[in-house]
C-alpha cells in the first residue's frame, strides 16, 4: 500500500502498516515512510 510522504514529496510504500479507526469512525492506515522514516497516513479502506 502507498501513501503520500510530505517530507519526500512523493508517494511511497508504507512500512509496518497499521489499521486504525479515526475519531469520526472512518478507517485509515498509518505507518512509516520506507525512504525517510517519517510517519505517513492514508485515509480510506485499509
């Protein structure tokens, strides 16, 4: 799964993805950028 990294300014592969539920009840995926190690976040189906 990919997500946009704001530090690298491009789409990167999510390392160690974790399924989470946001406060409003929507699903999301949170993980770490495979290039720089910054937290990345993808809203929607996980």
